[in-house]
C-alpha cells in the first residue's frame, strides 16, 4: 500500500484470514499531475509501528476468513475504505483479533462531550 500511496486495490482474495496475492489482484495508482506521485518514504523502512488503519484492515481480514475485498481504497499509503463481499457470518461488531491502543487524540475524539 505504501508503494501505491494513492489508488485502489481490487479483487483481493482472502483465505483463512490472509490476503492472497494472485493474478486476479488489480492495483491502480492515482496520479496527480504536477504533484508528488512517488511511493511513501516509509516504503524501505524495516522498523515501523503499524498505523491504526492497517490494524483495522488486518482485523477485517481475520473476521472475513474467506471472501473477497472488491475494492480497497488507499490514501497516503494507508487503507482508507473497503468494499467487501462477505457472507452473513461476517459480523464487524465482533472483530477484535488484534487489540490496539487508542492515541490520546483519538480517545478525546471518542469521548462523549462534557455535560453542562
């Protein structure tokens, strides 16, 4: 996804909760004219922390088990939205395979507004 930076991945097969990179997979890059279209600078990094968006995607793959991600939109090298073909057994409210800690900024966004 970091190499795509901006674009989409289509027809991503998922088997046993793992992505299958086969000939059906299609990757499309969006090009911004007069813009920076290079891969993300983090692409070559060996040591990095996974962003919350990547953890959410991994949770979706785990919960999906077997299915197809018809379209995975990538923004700034991160998963942004996905259209998933899934059976009735896919229940997103029960997804919790990979726990994550919320950042203080995200916690404040999720907190209810103070009472007056």
